[in-house]
C-alpha cells in the first residue's frame, strides 16, 4: 500500500467494524446446527467435571430457564469453534494492507495453523488442565457433611472461559509472527523484555487457571513460557526478512 493510499484512524475503525460484522455471519449460520446437537455437545463438555464429581454430588440447575440458556450458550460456543477459520480470515483481511504482496500469499497457512493452534489449546485445557482443576476444586473441599452441587450455568461458563483462554495462549507464536511481519515487534525487543514477559505470564496464568495451587497454574504457565521463546525465534526468522525489504515498496 502506497503512502497516499494509507487509511486514517476512522477508516481503520470502519474496516474493523466491517470485518467484525462479516465474522458474525458464519456464527449465525453454524448456530442452527449447533443448537440441534447442543445436548450432545453439552454432555461432551461436561466430561471433565462429571468424571471428577465426588460421590453423592451432581450437576444441577436452579432456575426454570437455566437449562435453556445453558444450551444456547453451548450452541454459541460450538458455532464459534466452527466459525473460527472464517474469523481468522477476516482478521487477515484487516491486517493484510500492512503486508507486502508476497506476504499476503501465506493466508492459507495462517488460517490453517491458527485454527490448529486454537483447537489444540482448547483441547489441552479440556483434556488436561480442566480435569485437574475440577478434581482439586471439587475433591479438596468436599467432606462427609459438605457436598458439591455445581450449577450447569456457572460450570459451563467457567469451562468455556478456560478453553478460550488456553486457545488464545496457543495462538501466541502466530500473533508474534503477524506483529513481526508488520514491524511492531522484533526478536531483539522480545529478548530484552523477557523478564517482564515472565512476570506478566505468571499473572496471566494465575488469573486464568481454575485453582490457586501450583500444579494447576503450571499447566498454563509452562505453555506461556514455551510459546514466548518460540515467538522470539519466529520474530527472528520472519522479522529479519521484513527488515531486508524495507527499501522495497509494498503492494
């Protein structure tokens, strides 16, 4: 994009609004089949907690509309996962004007790896982190006289926020790739800010993980550290290529 074609702030806002609205279309489209299978999806999502419920405990709902609202949330959650590649595509269209012509050709790998990383992070939470968290929360504080009866609404919201959080964390190398390509971060910058990144990662891990025990926190903290180091390598490989092309006029 040449200098005279660059968008001002209001045009960027308008473009962002357009991309958000286009991202909502597949969400609406996938919502209908997702609602049709919402019971099966709900049963699948509840496995990490149902397998760790103490004897005598069960999931409950306390309001007449709670079950209906919960299944709506399940449908929205499922439709978001199915729509995620389309959301990434709109995100790519939003940032692509800042890229060079040859860099725009990697849109398919961007969408593919972005989707794989997000699903991998969410599944890691579902299969590893969430079960351990629920096991600690429900087992540690249940006694002979105290039984856990988690609400399906609160439990589902809790699990969905965790899965989305882990999905975003696993996107970190891809985010660094994009930032490095458009020149906002460099490998040197990331190396110099490593100690601050460790501190922020620890705070983020403590905020996202379901418990305050060290074991559960490590499930989030270790991937954050690993992906930050991967991000440094990604910025070095792809950001360096960008620097070599500074004299080149972008498309």
